[in-house]
C-alpha cells in the first residue's frame, strides 16, 4: 500500500494516470480452491480498491472449453504442471484486449 500511495502521489504531481493490472494465475481457475495463490489473493483486494485497476480475470470461453485449455499453454509447450502454466497466444490476446478496452474507454490513448 505504501508503494501504491507513492505512485499515485507521483501521478498527481506529474499529471499522469496510473493503471494497476494483476495477472490471474492459472491456479485460480483450477480445483481444488486450495491451489490458489496466497500472494494473488492478498494483493487483489488492495489493487481492486485503486481507481486505475484493470481486471484481467478470464471468463469462461464461449467455446465451452475450460479456461485452462482456451487461454493457457498445453503441456507440449509449457512443461509446468497445470495451475502454473503461461498464457498461450489466445490468452495473451485476451489479456491485451482487456487492457486496451479499459485504456480506450478512459480516453488514455487519445493523445
């Protein structure tokens, strides 16, 4: 919270807007709930309270696939166990779209 306050103070002093994004780890979409990240769960409410927070939590895809299959790399591309894999191309594209949508809605890219 102290770092967030300092960044917000600098933004006010120098006339820029701060956005906060936290990547929802693959563990969030998995069962059991015990797999979820304590770091993510602890940081999320702090960041959500900021006006510049951008939610990047994936919703279930319209294809009916699981989030882990639609947006995260398969084991052939990422040998990490399920819950700890990186985004695939669709995941990075969706992540970027969510951020871009917010920036466009705020007019942050108008200049």
